[in-house]
C-alpha cells in the first residue's frame, strides 16, 4: 500500500505532465489519481520489460563471445592442463541439477499442472541448488590451470548465457 500511496502522491503533483501525455483535450479536465497511478505502472512495466530484454541480449552475446574467443569447447575437450577428475565431477553435479530441473518443470508443471511443487517435493530445490554450487566449484577447480583468475568470471558469464537461453523457451 505504501508504494501505491507514494505513486499517487507523486502523480498528483505532476498534473500537467499527465494531461499532456494522455492526449487530453483540455488542461481543465479532472484527472482521477488512480488513472495516474495505473499509467505509471504501465510505463514502469514497459521500461522493466525493455531493460530485461536488453540485459538478456547482453548476457547472451557475452556468453557467445566467450565461447568464440576463448575456444572454450576445444579447450575443455583437448587441453591437457585441465584436471579431468574435477571436470567430470562437475559434469555429474550439473547432470543432477539438470535432471531435477527437468523433472520439476516437465512432470509437475506441464504434465500434472501443479505450480506449487515445493510442497510436494520440498527437498528438490535445495538439492538442485547444492548440486549447482558444487558443479560450479568443481568446474572452477578443473579449469583454473587454463584461465587462472578469470575462470569464475568466464563460468559465471557462460552460466548466465545458458539461463537466458533456457528462459527464452
């Protein structure tokens, strides 16, 4: 309620701007403060959506740039400096994370049409989160000999690129 009251007070003081933006015929028309609040919410939603889209594009381009300019996939496959044991452990934890995510999304949300799967399977989210953090740590340790201090930054950017890509669907 406080946010709504703040918006109402803000837009009651900007009477002239609202009249001009809403294409009203006369400056003397009475404006309902609720209309001003609704207009502000719509404008905020539009800006928020535009910012999220721009942010998604930036993460995606950054991830693609890392894949392209570091030869990430070739390095992971063939570089002898990589600690393979930790790489495979990280891949295993990532598979656990992905399987839990797919299970929750496909089985509960799509097939059973249950949005509140946290009540039915309360341990799924903590296990998936732990698995993801462990995979990030294992990947960082495995790839550290190749990229050094840049490894966490590269992995985080790639992770964000994957998340943005998955959120497109």
